[in-house]
C-alpha cells in the first residue's frame, strides 16, 4: 500500500453508503455513527445533495476566483442570512478556514488596533487543525510533537475557566478562538455562563470572539450553528465538515465590518468556493432550512443522551455521558479501543475523541430505531469488555 501510514485504520473496507448505513466490500452492513468524522450530517448519498452535484458536474466544475461565480454568491447569502454575519471567504477544509480566521484577526489587530505582534488566545484540549498555524493554535501537545519550530503568536487558557482567560488576556491579544463543544479534545460542551462571560470580556476589551464551528456547525448540535445555543453572534466563525456533506468545502465568516480587512491580494484559495463544492453546500443549506432535519436532530440528540445516561452511567467502566445534540461522548475509565472494536464487530462504527472517550456522531437523519439499535450494541460492547471477554482492540485507539 503506497500511502503514508498517517492513520490507524479500522479494518473495514467501505464500498457504499446510504443514509446512516455503510456496506463493506463483502456486503456486511454497518450503522455509521462517525458520519465520516462529522461530515455527512445529512447521511451518505443524500438525494438532494447528490442530485445537485450531478447536475453541476454537467454544467461547470471550476473556473477559479478570477471570475464571479453566481452559485458562490448564493451560498454566501444563505450563510449570512443564517448566521447574522456579513462576509464569507470559501476554502476547502477546516484547517484552511481556521488559517483564514487567524490571518484576518491578526491583520485587523495590526491595522485597526495598532498591535505590532498580535496574539490569538486558544484553549487547552482544543483542536483546530493540522497546518502549522492551526496545530499551534491547538491546545494539545500530541499534535505538535516533531514539528518545531512552530509559528509564534498563540497563548492558551483553561476551557470553562474565565479567570484563566482574564489572566492570559494581555493587551496584544487580537482574538479568543474556541470550540463551543470541544470535539477532538473529548466532546466537552462549554458552560453557558463561561461563554456569556467570555463574550462580554471580548466586547469590553475590543478582542475578537472567534468560534471554530468546523465540527459543531451545520446542524451537528441540533441547531444550524452551536452559537445559537449560547445566544452569541461571534466576530468570526469557521465552518467545514458538514457544509458540503462530503464534498470538501470550508468557510470563514466574519461580521461585515471586518470584510475590508481582507482586500484584493490579502488571502486566496485556488479551489475555494468552486461550483461543484458550492452546488453541494447550497443543497445542504437549503435542506437544513426547508426540512425538519434540525428539529429532529435536536429531539433525537436529547433522546439519545438521556437513554445513554440511563443505560450506561453507573456501569463500572463508564465515567460520564455528555454532549449537545447529536455530538455525544461516552467517557470511560480506560482506553476506548476494545469497546470501539466490540461495537464494530456487532455492526456499529464509532470513533474515539481522545484516549478515553467514545464519540458518537450519527447522521442527523438517523432513525429512532437505529438510535435504539446503537444503544443496545454499545451496552453489549461495554458488557463484553467489562467481563474481559473482548478480543484485544484492533487499531482505532488513537485519533483517526
Ligand atoms: C473543531 C475543528 N477544527 C478544525 C478541524 C480541522 O478540520 P480539517 O480536518 O477539515 O482541516 C477539525 C477536524 O476535526 C475540528 O474538529
């Protein structure tokens, strides 16, 4: 196999997908509670998205941002209407959206606040991507090891601890960048009081409030953006994963007043916002707006968290079930590899979020009966591991 061994792969050779179901090359059925790591929020091969991309494939693929792309303008309008923000920059991934956010915050701080060397404050246990700037923004040493020298200009505070933010908020801080539910760091929702205090602090000090919604955005938490749960409109928001439902697309949104900071030549992406990606994103956003997918996701998320708490909390191996909408973590008191493998053998695919948290990211369209099936499988998998009957975990213990 001529691939870099950068991933510990699950022993499943995926052949096709529909809704919440994946089939492997031998026709074995899996209930997919990974959604391609929070990407296929509308399920695999969603009809409206597939139809839109198929039509676009025959019309126009790519022209570059030298030209006006009407579809790109329409998707930007949909995002602006939904978010209350004013301007959108399109790119291809979460890390790229976060790079754009960091660059915008730095440039704004230099031009408007006269800060010579602007700093971005992020949080311990956060995850913002794998490029040099975004892995430096990430508050986890494991993603940084081996990549020195790292870019300057980042400081870290403790999540859900306003005092720690106040301490780190020196006059050269341009922006505070956070996930409203830390995903890779273990599915940890922010406390509403913390977010409220943080928003007030940022507003008082003229510091930009920057929200990484790469994983929480596009319905994952039961609202289009997790910001809506907290009643905040950030200065900058980043999106990727669910925006194209599998078509690679990322976006950086900001309040209209910051649009002029990114003038011609200040930032660019060859593929960003190309017609194929935009056809997928328009179909996704239209579906989210016109169907009941968001309200169902909220309802199903509440049901699933409650059911998992009833069934699993109190078991010897389980520390806590937590989450928001359909972004759910089950924290164990041991590494998760064996439970993930035992679930896989029973036909349920889940992923880890850190060493001791099993993460559930089912497609938002998952049926109630499929949620019930997953609860039964997870209960049986935990029982098996607690009894010590499980085969030793095959791979999948670290970040995939
Ligand atoms: C919150 C968050 N930000 C950024 C990223 C990086 O996104 P990408 O892998 O598309 O670069 C991720 C990916 O898991 C993420 O969860």
